[in-house]
């Protein structure tokens, strides 16, 4: 009887260790990812069945209606065009010569990977896209967990990963979008930076630069890392060998060059100056009319167009709130590298992005901040945020997947 009781206790301890990830930095995030996929898949499938049964219109491939084509709505159609036909050599324009939305707004790595899977398996873009995104989503959860663990503790790592996977935008980790593939590359590069494995950042950063925009934030984080290590060396607080200095500088320059390369490529292929910028601005027309791009103005332009002076004041309040958040002691406790990257990425969004319904999706690279006390300082606080995310995810699916592309 004693042996049975001891075996039961040992089994319980083993399961608890498995769940909390004490024995493996893989187990806990993969369990979290798997549980979140059950939830997101159930929510997406429910909405898909309701929409199909009731004839609700939604932006998916209607010639072959299925759950997989439903999971490839909105921007996924452009990734399909790239995967199956490549990029147009000539930009589409309206009668006035203005560039229309086209595939050049979307970078090539995700459709290229999906194309390889399509070729190897014979699957359609819709199936292959969901498979690639889902696998990358699993990798993203693992790397986010390890990143927060490297700068915090297992408690923060588990809860930050759970809040991310079950967030309102959690369903995007399995639809045919490039988000999860970008995130696995960015979080891998950021983890390499925290661990000072600088040369590993080069391939991750370069591939990320051709997956989605935003990798310049990583180059800025490297610049901040270089400065902090140099200051510590000057104060004789830490060694700073030349091999590290060279690795950081070269890595930063390569990543920055990769981050700036796509507009040059678009112009070279199409023969049109500012081909990429004009393509991006074509999506602004429905929100703020035709605009000439100027850095640091899009948020004020959007807010002023829709809300007038009140909108301008709202942007100022939001930016002040962001500064307050980044200056908090518990946020800074995540480490200079995480802080430098997320702050740089926030500045990138403010500098170039027109805030609209895609903003929640574009905030996903800032997920390492979920390890701060604001979200996981206590168990009750973490559970509260988790419940909020779970409740808002079906709302986000309906609003973003039916009323406006995320």
C-alpha cells in the first residue's frame, strides 16, 4: 500500500514538473501552445460554421469554401498570389496613375516556405499556410518562454507565454499569415542577443527582414547593447573584448541593411521609384485619403482626420502612457536588451505605421513585455489577464476576421 502511495505521489510530482517546465524549457511552452490551439481552433471553427450556415459574407477563398480557406482570409490572399505566381513586374495603377494595393507590400519568406511545403506535400496554399504558421507558432511560444526565463524566472516565463498564446490575437498564430514566422525569428534573435551569441543574430535577423517589416528595431537594440557594454567597459565594470565589439557592429550593420533592402528591390524589379512606399500608402487612402509620407506623423494624421484636436491629444496621452510603462522598475527589470528592442519597435510603429485595425497584430513582437509585473506580478493578476484574453479572442475573431482585416 505504501508503495502505491509513493508511486502516486511520484507520478503527481512528475506531472507537476512536466506542466511547469522545471525539467525542460520545451515542455511548458509546448503544452501552453497546444492548449491555446485547441481554444483558438474551436473558436475559429465555431465562427466559420455559424458564418457558413447563416450565409454571412467573409473574405476567404469562396471557390473552395473550407475551414482552411477560412483560415486564409484577408491578407493571406496576397501571400497565395506570391506563392503561386510571384510578384508583379509592373505595379497596378488607377486611371490617375496612383498605385493600387498589390503584392509588393508583403515580403517573400512566408510564401516561399509555404511554396516549398506545397511542392513537397501536394497540399494547397491554404492547408500548407496553416501548417507553416502553426508550427512557427509553436516555436514562437518556446522561444518566448526561454527569452522571459533568461531575463526573469519560470513563473514569469510560463505566464507571459500563456498570456501571449491565449491573447485576443492568439488565433493569428495558426492562420495563413506571416506573423508567427516573423515572431519565431525575432524572439530567437533577441534570445541570442541576451545570451551574447551575436553571430547567430545575423541569419535570424536577415531572414526576419524579408518576412515582415520591423527588423530595424533589432538593429537599434544592437546599437543600444553596444553602447551599454562600452559604458560598462569604460567604467571597468566588465570586459569587452574586440571580438564582441566587431561581432556586434557587423551584425547590426548587416541586419540594418537587410531591413532597408526590400524597398530597393521593389524599385529595381518594377522600375518605379518609391514602389514599395507607394504600395504601402495605397492602403492609407481609405482611412486618411492620399498622403505624402513623413516619419512620426501617421498617428497624428489618423487621429486628427477622425477625431480632430481630441485625437491629437489622445495620441499624446497614449505616447505618454507608453513612456511611463517603459520607465517602470518592473519593466526595466526585464533587462536592457528586451527593453531596447521593444522600445525601438514601439518607436518604429509610431514613426511609420498608420494605426488602424492591424495595430493589435503588429503589437505581437512586443510580447516579451508580458513578463513584467503589470501582467504577471501576482497569480491573481496573471489569471485576470488570461481570462480577459480568453473572453476577447472570440470578439477579436468576429471584428477582425469579418469587419476589417487584422
